[in-house]
């Protein structure tokens, strides 16, 4: 299989910080079960509750595991953003 090139230059060869937003409520006690990510909740303009997770993952496999865990909790994924390294 040919090797694919990452067009935007971000690589999963080193740790990265991520903001992940899901619809629904998780309290701070979930932090330990979600790779130590900080957990904060709020309300959107349409009054729906959302939770924001922030933390660092080591690689793509750890990120996939975290996202799978959120999927198993039946939370709707709203966004996943890698933060700049600078």
C-alpha cells in the first residue's frame, strides 16, 4: 500500500494537545477515565448542554481510543481540534 502524505503538515509522531467538544454533560469526575483530560461543561446558544475536554494525547492510537470511549458513552461528537504547538 502506498504511503499517504499528510497535506496539512501535522503529524502523529509526537504528542499533541486537543480540544474535543461533545453534546451532553460529563462532570469532572470523568477526567481520570478520559486520559486525564480536563472536563468542563456549559450551554450553547440553543440551550443544549455540551462538554469540552482538553488534554494531551501521545499518538493517533490514543486519540482513537479516547474518541471510541466517547462513542461508547453515546455522546455526539461536535468537534475535535488539535491546538498549535507554539
